[in-house]
């Protein structure tokens, strides 16, 4: 029983290490996406305003 517990413990550690590694690899990509999103957000608001103007041209 003890050996099984040790295997489970080590597997858990390995999985945690793999998750950590995957996160560190994904971080630069996520930063790029966040930066793009920040650049796009004002444009979205602008487009939304233009769509509303088109919907009600006479004011």
C-alpha cells in the first residue's frame, strides 16, 4: 500500500510540474492576446456607436 501511495504522490508532483510548464509557455501568448484586446476595445466601442447612428439616421 505504501508503494502505491508514493507512486500517486510522485505522479501528482509530475502533473503539477507539467501544468506549471504549460502555463509558463502559454504566458507570452496570453500577454499578446491581452495587448491586442486592449488595442481592439476602443475600436469596438467606435463601431458600436457607428452602428447605432446607422440604425437611427434621423435625430
